[in-house]
C-alpha cells in the first residue's frame, strides 16, 4: 500500500480564515517539501495561500498542490526564489497579507523581514521580528549575549575578524591552547559569522594553511551573506549536536519549548541527515554524565536567552555537548527548521496528539496568543526523522542527478512522510537545488521501538530511477539504515 500523490485538505480543517479579526492570505515564498507543509498548515488553519515556483519546479508537489487548490489563482511563476522584488510583486498581485519564507532563502534575512513589514503595503512576516533576527542571526552577537547571561559558548572570538593577520594570530592562540590541554591533534574552525546550518565552515589542522582557508571563507561570506566577518573557534571533538525547540507569541508574553533533538548524524559537510527527539535517552543509552540534568540545563539556558531578547516566534538553539557532558552554545536559528516535525511527533498540547509546529508558527506570527503554557505541553516517546536525499555517502555525499521513475512509501504505524516528489509520474530532480527528496518521521514508545520501525520503513521504501547515462539512482537510504544503529550515542 502506498500513499497516492494528491492534494487533499487535512483532517479537522478550520474553515474560518480570520485570525485576530483579520482576513489573511499567505505568500509561501519557498519550494519543495517545506512549501507543501506550509500549504497543509494554512489549510488546517483555514487560511488562504498563494505559491511561487520556478521553471525547474514546474512538476514539484508544492506547485501541483497550489494549482489544484482552485478556484482562485494560487500559483505564480517567478524567475528566482532569491528575487525579493519579484516575490513581493507576487504578494501584491495576489493580495497576500503575509509572507512565509520557510527555511533557507530569505528565512533569516533581517533586511527582507524588515522590508516586508515596513514597505508601503505592509505585510506580516511569518517568523521572528526583524529586530530579533538581526540580534541573533550573527554568531558573534549571539555569543556576546550568551556570555553576558552566563551561557557557555565555544572558546573563540567574540567579534567579527576581517583582517588576515589578526585572524591568524587569534587562531594560533587557540591552536596552542589546545596543545597545552593535551589535545594531540588540535583543530581550529573558521566560520562565516553570518552563516548558519553548517554553511561557510572549514577546519584547519595545519596552521600553515590557515591564511588560504581564511581567505576562502571570507570570500564565501561576502558572496553569500554580504558580510566578510569571520569567526575563529576551537574545534570540539567527540560531541553530540543537540537542539532546543522554542516557540513564543508576539510580544514574548509566553515563551515555551518543545523539548530537545539530537542531530549528530551528519554528512561530511556537516549537513544533518538523521534527527532524533529527545536529544538524549538515559533510559536506553548509558552516558558518562547526568543526561536528564544536561537536557534541563541547555533548555533553561535557551529560554533565558529567548526571554532576554523578547523572542517572538519559532526558533532553535543549537548546542554541542562533549563526551563528559559539557555543553557549548553554537548558534540560534531564527526560523522554522527542517527537523521541526520530529519534535512535533513526540509532543502533545493538552493531551491532543499531533502537534503542528508550522501551524503554531503561523498562528503566533499573525498575532494569536499561544493559548497554553509550558505545563500544557507533554513530550513522550521517541521520534526519528530521516532525510532521504539523492546523494552518494560513499563519495563524500556527492549529489546524484537524474530521473526518479518509481517512488513508493509503504504504510507503517506512526509514520509520516513529507515530500514534494510525485508518486504517480516520473520526476526529474532539478539540478539548481539540493537533491532532497523526502522527510520521513517514525515514532515509537521507546528508542528500540522507534529504531525498529525506522529500519522497517527504510527496508520497504521503493526508490528507483536512472541518470543521464543510464546509471541507477543513488541515494542515502542504506546510509540512514546503517546509522539507525548509532542514534543518541557518543
């Protein structure tokens, strides 16, 4: 049995399209899987929406869902998802009242968020206020704020470094500090201060190579983020990557969390591939430290920072935790994240299963109060999210290009799959974007049960296709199957 590809309203659709006494229409300024999920959230809330697509995305599920929603026009073609002028022109033509940026593209661009809000025809921005994005979007500003509140951060610079000689001097200091600590192979991280999501980061283990790496990251930062600022940090080895999911209403009167996630299984380029909620599970895995205390500590640190800046929408505090249980704050992502669904899968509000964090994000961004407190939120069970991607893990996760000819998702208990790939027709993977195909989320009462369901799903998944030269489709499914044996472990 497979899920047919068709657009349909979710269960319990709210037919009232007014929130806070105002009629709303959401411009979904993104593509693929996240756009599909935003469409579903809008329909659940009874909100109208409009989508954009580019020529390579003509067959994408989000475009098809918008085109079939009728009777009004809900789909507009644009030349680029990166063109703010074009996106806002669509918003005006369609009569949109708000913009949802999804993740990537303009999601953490405070200039775009400010423009959306302050233009002549003001729109609501579905995300934190531009002031909050600006305050936390820069790793260095975030580090300064964290240190002022006593929140532990990775040893390194707390201001943007632009000068090559200054950067090298600072890097050598960190390198020598590691040697003094008895670290046999010191490593320095060179990071774009305005970057995020693992982008714009390189490691240096030979200081003779530092200058060339610094120049490369500085140039990358200038191209991608219009800011040449570079951050120099110590490389923390042998760690787990944990996250805390925060949600707040406008005005920050209520700020709550939806637990923790573990995102330690990543590609060689530090891109997440498998996420688990909660972030640690002392009932199933033995740790060298008090895991429950550690999770409570990073959650409270995250909430303290959110309160300090009056955080006012959804966001994620990202942490690394060393083998001895020492936490270090890395950064704050001021947007919805790919892995929000795995936190939602193990959460309930006032006993109602099936939390939709994207719907909650939209509600609060449009001025609705949360309507519940932390005591009303319950987290139980274990969720696993798999990022299914056309890539070759054995060749440094090199993207695969070609046509998907067969994609079948088996039905399993406690399984949800989010994808923009159609099930009923061939699909050419656009070369303009990362070859992400689907997100699959499984849930179990225990880690063992969730992992067993995850393995069963991956074993039954059918994903077939051919490349331009007739080569068979390559994906990371076998990698995900193999790594399921190692989740939540150091």
